[in-house]
C-alpha cells in the first residue's frame, strides 16, 4: 500500500463513494458522501483504493486536533475503517505494514472480527470504546409521534411551537439555501463560534454542504416564522432502513423550534424508513441530554483500534 498515492476528497468522488455504499451499506453515520465531503477539510482526508476497498486517512489529524492514545508523539496517522468486503483484514494489514497508526470510528462488528484474528494479539492491538462518537438510533414512529409519558416534555415543546407561531415548513431547495445560512450565521454569533474551534469547524462544514446542495443530493427542511428562518435540518438515507440527520439547528428564542424542525422534517422525509440515526454527542453534556431525551432504542458503538 502506497500512501503517497492518496488524493484529497473532491466532489467528483461522489459516484465512487455511492457505488461502495450501495454495495456495502453502512451503519455508522460517518459513511455518507455528504458527511465525508463536508468534513473533509477538518480532517484533511486522503483517499486511495486498495484491494477492493476505499481507504480514508489523514496525515495530520492526530497532530493538529487530538492526541494519539498512548503516546505524546504527534507522528501518527489517523484512519477510518476501510470501506469494502473485509475491513477487518485490511485493518490488520495496515498495522502490519505501517508504523504509528490508529483506526477510529470502528463499529462493533468489525471489532469482534478483529479480536477473533490471531494476528490481533500478536500485533498487540486493542479496541478502546469511543463513547463520545457512538451514534444514537431511534424508532422513527416514536420520535415522530412522541407517545406516552416518557415523551411528555418533548411533546409539550412541540405543541407550544405549533400553537404559538404562524409557521411555514418547506423541504429544502436551492432557492432557499440562503435562509439556512442566515440562521446559521445568527446561531454562530449568539454562541461565539469564532472563539470555539469545534463550532467554527462545524460552520465551515455546514457551508460546504449548503454550497453543494444540488450536487450532494441530500434532503433537508426549513421552518420559518414571518419569513424568518427559525430552524433547518439536513439529512439523507444511510441505508434503506435508516435516515441519518447530519445537521439540525434552531433559534432558541422560538420555543419548541428544535422539536418542530425535527417533527416536520420527519413527516415529509421519514415515511419510508424505520429508524433515525441522529449521530453522536461528541461528549458535549447539553447535546447528550438532548439526544437522550428522545429515548434511543440502541447505540451504534464505535471504538479506536490502536497498538499497545
């Protein structure tokens, strides 16, 4: 494997990724082309094809963003799980041939296969659970209908919005992208995004998605009150049964706006799926509370593979 042949992800790679994801349907939220494209500059991902797999790695993510697990050295490469028929075998091969690497966002089934491989022990590898990056998965009917006592508070917030505001919901189209940008800018000003590296990176990623809406082909929704955007969301099919929500932003001055954009979007775009993946909480306490309030039916566990 010659890592020097790695190329930056470009919009023209969409067809290649879509073909792989159709053949090997993903379960983790990272693996849609929209997600990989919008975050490509944050990770500085490079792409190469190897033995019928797509390999995604970064030369500098573990230098500039986070530290490797068991060393202070910044000379480590960051990998995502290979996309293809046998990602566990390719991960073993990576560790056999490349020094100083970690593989992140590795789902549970791949970890199980790895630990059954005798080379896993010989290479002194370990799977470290990465709780902050576990995906939240919900039953679509539950978070749409909000039945019973356990959803009482979410239901109250939703009803407040529906009763108190003269709102207009629309599915996202090219000609209303600018309204999403207006809310995103206001949201970022209120939260001082320029003083928070992660929020600033998220804003850049959102603009990448919005600026390439038609080409990326994801879906989205926007809710307005008196022609002012008070909530928007971006999502797409992760596989035939799961809709993944990439971004959801709302104006906190409008009570129930988060519950409203979630509910109104699912009403229009969630009819053919069984589950909703609302991605991870990144260890942010408020975000974790919000995601837990919708009562996930399971978590998509992910781990970091590293060499002890």
